[in-house]
C-alpha cells in the first residue's frame, strides 16, 4: 500500500479533469457507435459521391477525339 498526501491528490485533480461518466447502458453506447459508423459508410457510398469532374488529362483526350471525328 502506498501513501498519497493531500497535496498530491490536489495536484492530480488540478492537472486534468476526469472524463465525463456515461451512465447509459452499454447497449445504447454501442448502438450509437454502430449508427455513427453506418452513417459514415452510407455517406461514402451515397450516389452524390459516386461522380467526379473531368480532370485536365481527360479533357485533353476528349478534345483530341472531338477534333479527330471532325
């Protein structure tokens, strides 16, 4: 057993505050994590994120094809 003085306890308390305690049941905490992960996955695969603009190389290629066909 180790002796701890009041000064050490006060210094430890002043250094940093404890993390807030989450009193919710584990089921609800895990559900929140799962829902957040699912929302991020849905956003990643959303239809609006499936399309991108044409970059410079693709634009040049399409211009050359257009000129070739004319």
